[in-house]
């Protein structure tokens, strides 16, 4: 898998995020993903982000795989008990999906169906342990899996700008011990915080870091993110740049490119988020002088089943 190879070799790794559709037609999401071919090593598909109804990450990842695009399957614990998580993991493996980002999931109250019932039987650390069990060929109930272990490449999320440094250090260590093999950060706008996180927490644990870079479209967009996204802390200086720009969209691309260049000098790679503007991601990477070093594989001609 391209992402795992890039991280294992020490090369700069690039991922980008796409949002599944709020409906049964994946054509727009797939069209956005196609524009990322050759620019990124893998495409990350969100799983019920912000507790809003979307097509399943597993389904979109499989469709990307059929397009010859490597994916990262997000799996959140909020909506599934352990039996459902186990079933989805085994199904994903059968469909040829290998990259996995294990998440607790945003709280239901953050979404547009606040009266829905959350499950939350597991959280990200316990999900990572479950994945590690399956990779070792262990049946979660007893004995061994009859057809051997799975081969997931599991990662976890982290927030370098978390106000509790000791809590962040302890949780990242638990995730590493549970089986995480890479970290993908939340949106990070403080290069010093990212450097400290990499040098003091991630690197000593042997965990490569993909630093999260978010495309800001306007000053209003940035202020909205600060208001509604937990942990977001976009500096006022960036908001002012966007407010004063003659072309806020172009200025947002320049800001993101600057952040990408800054991040890859500190972390092993970047994870780009450009909600409903994925077509701008190649422009960001081009301005940053960055592109995936390996090409995407050819589209699958037959099912791996």
C-alpha cells in the first residue's frame, strides 16, 4: 500500500480527505477523488463526521478502490457496538481495504439528529486493540480466526494543540501500545505546537505524523470553524489576512500551501482537508512544491473476494 510504504521509508506522505454524500449517489465524491490521483498517497473517507448522516465510509472506500485510488477507511465507535465493528472490519478486509483510522467519533449532540442514541461501547484505544487482535489472528471471543490474521495498517488521531500536554502524551502512548502505527492530527495552525508534539511525544514512540491542514475559504468560514469545531484555534492574524484579501479563495490556498510547507519540515507528512473544495487540493500542493512520489495503482479489474 502506498501510504504504508511512504511512511515506512521515511518519505513525505500525503493524504487528503473527502466527505461521503448525503444521499445514495456517490458521483460527486468520486469525481472529487479522481482529481487527487497522483497528488496524494491515499484518500481518507470520513465516517459520520460531526454526527451527520452520510454514506458509509466503507462503501465509498470500496468505490475508490475500484477506481484505483488507495483509501483510508475511517471507523468511529459512536454508532456501532463491538459486534458491528468486528463485522465491518472483517468485511473491509475482504474487500481489500487495509488503511484504517480508528476514532471515537464526534458526540451525537454535535450533529443534526441530537435525539439519536449513541452506542460508544468502545472508544479509539479499545478499537485499536481489537484491530491488533484481528491482525494477530486472534478471535475476539476465543481461539484463533480460521483463515489467519488480517493485515490492517491502523492509525489514530491526535491534537497537538491540546491544552492538556500530560493527557495528550498519555493518550498517544496508549494508542501506540494498542496498535496505532501512525498519527493523523486535527487541524494544526501552530507550527511550534506541532514541532513540540513531534519531538516530545510522537518521535520517541516511533509514530510518524501526518499534520492536518485545513483549507480556509474566507474570514467568515474561519470564524465559523473556530466557533463550531472542537479544538479549532485559527489565529486572528490568518482571519485578518482572509478579510483583507481581494480574492479570499486564492488567499486561502496560499495560506494552506504555506502551512503544508511548514508542516512537512516538521512532520513526516500532511493530511489535507478542503470540505466541498477538494478540487483546490492540487493547487495547494503545487504551490507548496509537493506531490506524492508514487503513482496510484491501476483500477481493479476483479473483486479481491
